[in-house]
C-alpha cells in the first residue's frame, strides 16, 4: 500500500498514467480512504451485499413465491439456508429480492433528499435576508410536522392515482421515494446553509469574486465543493434512514404490496411469529442492520478522504 | 487622463452603534505604469478603499455614500454587478494579504490560475492550463509543469503568494492592487515577493497600488506615496520628497518609527512611536482626526477638518501647520 508521504502519492499518481489533475485528487482520496479501516471494510461488506442482491436471484434460482406447505416455518437448513415463512416460501430468495427494492428505495430517496436539501440550503445560505428566513421557515415547518402520520396520509391519498398512472410497482416506488425524500431533506439543507454561512466569508471566496466570478459561480464552484464533507455524511445517514423508513411503512402495511417482499415487509410479516420462528425476522433485520451500519462507516471514511487539506 | 482616479470617495458601514466612516473623502489618482504606495496604520481605511475600487464591499452593511471611482474616465460606482465582473481580474486585479487562506483548498493551483483565463479570455481548459504553467514559471515556481497539478496545501506561504500573484496577473490587467502582499510572510520572503512584483510590473507595464503599513516597503518600490489616517488622505507626495520632508505630523511619526540600523552605538536613540491608536470612526466629529495624538495640536485643529493643500509640486498635505 502507498506510504503516507507526499512523494509516494505523486509516484502513485504517475503510475496511474493520467496526467489530468482530477486523477491525483481521486488517487489521494482513495489512499486516505484506505487508511480508514472501518470504512474500507464496510465498503467491502456493502459491495458484497449489493452484488448478492443484484446477482443472487440469478444464481439462487428459487422462486420468491414458490409455496411449500410441507416446510412451513422451517428453520434454516441446507435446503432453505434462511428457513421458510408461514407459507413455506424460501426466505433467502425473498431477502435477496427484497434487498433490491430496499436498497433502490434508500439510494433514490437519498438522491431526492440531498438534491432538495442542497439546493434549498445553498440558496438560503447565499441570499440571506428574507429569502433565507422564508426557506428556513419552510425547513422548520417540515421538521416540526409529525412525519409518520403525514407519510401515511400522503401515501393513502396518492397511491391509487400513481398506480393507475405508471403501474402498481413503479407507482408505489416513485411515491415512496418522493415521500421519503420529501421528508428527509431538512438536515441536509441546514447543514449546507451553515456551511455556506461560514464559507462565504472565507478569503478564497472573496478572491474568486475579485476574479470576476458571478454569485452563481461562487456558489457552485467555490463554496459547494468545500461544503460537501458534511453533506456526504448527511447523505449516508439519509440512505440508512430511508431504508428504515421504508421498512416502517412496509411494516405498517402502507409500503409495497404484500406480494413484493422488501426487508421491511418481511419484518412486518414475521412479527406475529417472533416466538416460534425467530429466523424469519432475524435475516431481514440483519440485512438492514449491516447495510445501515456499513453505509454510515463508508460515509465517515468518505468525508475524511475527500478533504484534500487532510494530510494522512 | 489618469488610469484610476478616486474622487471624494466615502464608504461607510452600518453598525449597531451608528455609521462607521471607514473611508471618508479620499482622493487618489494613479497613472498608467505608476506604482503608488498607500500607507497608514491598521484600521485607517486602506483596504476598504481598495475593496471599494473593486466593489468587493458587502452592501449592506457597507455603502458608498459619495464620490466617484473613475476607471479610464468611467465611473465604476453605479456600474451593475455583471459589468463589474468583466472588469475584475481582466482590467483591475487584487492580491490579497493572506496567501494561506485566499486559495481554494479543493482545486489545484493550475485550475485556479486557469479560472480567470477561462472566465475572461474564453480559453479552453488545455490552453488555460498551458498559460497557467507559463504564469507559474513567470513567478519563479520551480518545475511549474509538475507544480501546476498540486493543491494549495502543498505550497509554503511564500509560494502561495507567488501563486496569488500569478492569478492576479494571468489576464494582464492594467492595474494591480496589492493589499499588504507581504504582511503575512517572513522578512526574507517579503523581499523576494517585492522584487518579483517590481520585476513583473516592469515587464508587463501595469500600474500598481501597493497598500502597506511598512514604510520601508514603500520607500523601496513606490514612486508616489499616499498617507492615510482615519479614513482620510493626510499627505501625498513623490516618494523622495515624502521621506526627505514629511510635512504631516502623522507622516513624521510613521517615518520616525522605522527602526534604523545605520546609526552607530554612540548615536543610539530610542525608537519613537506614535502614542495612542486610530480613533473610532463611528460618526466622527469635525476637526483634524489626528489632533488627539498630535504633539503640535492647537485649538483650531479641532474646529475644522483641514483640507489638502499643495506645499510643493505634487506634494499635498492636510495640516494647517507649516512643519
């Protein structure tokens, strides 16, 4: 592994054979990321999980809806590595398939939340005055709303409309992503606003202004990249929170329809059998746990790695 | 016509205690290719004057209350922001005091030099990077081809100030405002940077407005000196005349407070200092603002603000006394 001296970092860059400046930034960032042990191994865990979820159903060819009444609530065995549910459906197949949806919901909701949050935070932080006051008022409004009841009402109202518009599966996916994203952007907005407040007073921003950079350019090119560290952390928290929130919705029966297994849905179905079939809730729960935890660690590592000022 | 002519400029700031008169009626003119030194203690309005010229003052709380900034005859004060953006860096550029924090930590120095070139001259990425290498070579950074890809934290303070100079000069402006360019550097590096600035000025033929509180620096590089005190110009003279016959008590104090090593041990004298500090500039009263610290002050000094009067060709002073 590359040593920690600047000399070897340059050597590494040159070994990559890419003279463009960004290469050294990414090479440097990767080097720093590897120093963060937890993050590094979490990335592996996460990568394996994503691979398993993507490729698993192609390799492990047991149908998610294959009912086997002879093996109802069977504990883990060679035939059913994670056991079966009350209808004798194979849980490994369902966890793998459900992971696709849970992860997709998590990622997509995070993108929505961060996009909205960064935009609102940046505008508020840059404009100050009444625009800032208004945007922060909206943010506080969203923060103070009781989320779960609002989510339930929104989903209840719009589910059928979207279903008829783009089909049941896509419809509910879009709805859930928008609703979760729409209720998770506030922390990112506040973080970005705070960052903008401190960064816009920095000399290098004034220097950019002195070079003739427009307000928009100062925002996008000079302030935003410097404020991304905390945003990345917020983003990873959002992925985790979205996965959990989707689980909650599914657990309450308002997520995806019963025939589509997601991790949350599996937990919902398993809750009545906790005493006689613990394995049923154990594996989806474990999957959520590992995903959320490793995403948090990766976020931690990324924040440290993407800060070029950090010498490691 | 002068390249830059600041006329009766007043920049005030709104504070909780009232309006702060940071710049209060300043006249400075700079000709093409000329180096003008602006000196004075901390807090007497030098930097605010410079930033007003570039219109880098945050408004609010700042406000240009009166005056004109004539750039090649055109007043910059009423200019809209878009028009101002085209002048910054392209025609007038500024070198800031703090090289450690004036560079953006997330971009390579090459990208930062290239930025103004791409903004103002519409160069492609590659052309701009080639020019960035040339600029680094010009400011004497060794192995510029390699260094252009380094980040600011990989440079020392002096090197960063060189990079700042490279950025400021990239678009070949006609006026460079150097706002205490050497204050944050150690003494040996200061001399190098001043040398570099002087040499580049001769090569590129631009005018320089050098803001500093070090009289020694002014003596070395400026042709004309403007002495500022408490938001006003108190004396203006060609550099030789100023050091030979300083007329204003404040200028005399400044010159006397330069440490001297040319006096031998028998003539050793205590280094003089000007007692007191720059007065608060919140809604100041009439009268000479230096009166409170001036050992020659009389009753009439406190009654009316003394105007600048010419005492010799090109030598103007704002003092009612003939010292």
